[in-house]
């Protein structure tokens, strides 16, 4: 394993953790749940935001750290 691959792995892990938190904050601010169904909507929106953000980050990681 070369240093670039290790750095790429570290960046992906840090981005993954940051995205989970960031997407949760964005979803909370957008939905602002005040009831049970608001909480359910928040969890669904959080999942959608997280999925889209992870697709983007993984695509960027593949483009940046592909050694071929």
C-alpha cells in the first residue's frame, strides 16, 4: 500500500463521518421536527441527504485516487 492510497482511505473515513453529521444538521434545519411524524420525516430526509452526499464523495474519491 502506498502513501497515496493510505491518504485516500483516511480522507474517505473522515469525509464519511463529517457527512453523516452535516447531513443530519441540514435535515434537522430543513424539517424542524416538532412531532412524531416530523421526526419520522426528519429521519427519512436525513437518509436521502446522506445517500446523495455519499454518492458524490465516493465518486470524487474514485476519480482522485484511482491509480490506473
